[in-house]
């Protein structure tokens, strides 16, 4: 069917914009916004996703206060018969707007029955930059074929948790966002059941994936790496990004080494260093000090409390709840993907950032014997 997007002169397929190239149920388009008060008192993760081959669009917001409680709202709707306009998309009381392409976006969670509201206005301080393409096959089928871009910037607005308003001070917050699309693997719809009779997924004996996004006054440092249990690198990306109007070019990072320490209850970083080598031969060391953590699985990246992103829950759905983050049994249900918000030090400079990690199974470097 025709949608507002079909007015644009940018079709890439001989069909309308409500379709994608393939029928794979894992095909997803997703936006995510994430950040924290660098004092460690509060952090937020929010976003939405569209699953055209599942007829599902969903959204979520998660606010963590004092590292002790996560307040979560999850929303879902069917797509059929409703296609949003060119610059905004909505799921129930949640709305995402592109104010200025690749510069300014806004996320709003309006009145609802779950005790959480927000308005976030993002203004880019660094240019959007692309992820290294990810294409992998496993057991005869495409395991992953996805693209993404990231961006960091200045955030303003407010959060409201159980009637208490938290005004965001742009001078004390670190904030980033990303936008991805394609065939996904893992959390966030990539691992939902596609029916009976499929060969089970190939499960390696160990996986270490990490991503760092470290922001300083004059530059943003990004890297991501996937390794086998024996430390062999099989996917990598890295870039040093200048400020958005500096006129300076980005500089590729060609390798990264790590020396990390982990919590006793989860394989989540509690300190350590990353060492990078740039395309120009320059080397850098980044020491991280964790401030707090959050778990995307609570908001839908894993199956949790009967829901996961991309799951059909009917024409309209919402739920909301609070999670006690000291309850390790509760967190083990969603502990595969973790996000650690950090203070970062490099060559006398102090910045802040995010370390995202999936660390499972055997690992020779850090002495883990198995799952």
C-alpha cells in the first residue's frame, strides 16, 4: 500500500515503502537513544523498532535511578493500516521525531498508566558515522546483514519517574544515539522463534564482543570488536571522530587491545584499559572507571516477563514495571548484553563513555572455562 514515504524521490526497490527486500522475520529497523548524568544519579535508554515482516512496531523507555531501580515502559502496536508521516513515528504515547536530519531528534513519552514520562531533545556535537558493515552466514543462511550509524551530542529535556520530575542539565550529561537496519542476530528481535523445523543455531564455545564510545571535549573515540574464545578477531571497527563543524577528517582505528577486570557476579567490566592503534600509527590508552550499569534486556532486548521486542502482542500493547537491580537472580535473565557507563581518562584528559559487552562461554585470555 502507499505510505507518506512514497512521496519521496528515494525509492530503492520496485515496490512501496511498506516493504523491504526480503521476507526474513528478523529484518528490523531500530533507533536507540542512551545517556547518563555523569554524577551517576540517573541514566536513560529509549527507542523504537519496526519489524515490517512481523507487522509490529514497538517502543520502550527505561530510566535507572541511583543504580538501584530500573523503571521500564514497553509498548507495541501493529503496523497494518497505519503509517506515520515523514518526520515522526508513534507507538501509543511514545513519539520519535527527526527535527533536523543527522543533527536533531526528539523522543517523547507522554501520559500513560505506568508512572514514567520523558522528553529528550538531542542536538549533535559530533557527526553521524557509519558502522563497518556486518555480514555473516551460518549453517547455510544469513546470520547477520546489518548497517548502523552512531552519533553523540548534547541532550536537554526532562524525565518524570513516579511523579518526581528530573530536569536534565546538558552540561552534566553524556548522550548518544544510533540507528540500525537489516537482518539482525541476537537480542532485539533477532532471536525470536521463526517456527518449528529449523536447525538449531550454531553456538560457539565462547564469545567476547565489546564496544567503546568515549567522548572528550575535542573528539569522540569509537571501537567495537568481536573475538573467539581464543582471542581471534573476526569483526572490527574503529574511528576517531572530530567535532561536527571542525572541518577535520575522521581517523580510522586499526586495532584495539584490552586488559579488563570483571565483576564477580556478572561478566561486566569493573575497570581496566583499552589500547588503540590509529591508521597514522598513533597509540592511545584509555583507563575506564565504571559509574553505573543498565541492561537492555529489561526493556525488550531479551525475553523478559513475557515480552521481547518484535513479539506479536496484538494490535495494541503496553506494560510497565520496576526492577530491583540488586536482585542478581532477576538480572541473570537479561545479563547477556550489558551497558557500563564510565569515566574515561586518556593522556591527562577526562571524558565519559559507554562500554557495551556480550561475554559468554570459554575465554582463554581471562581464564573462563565455559558458560
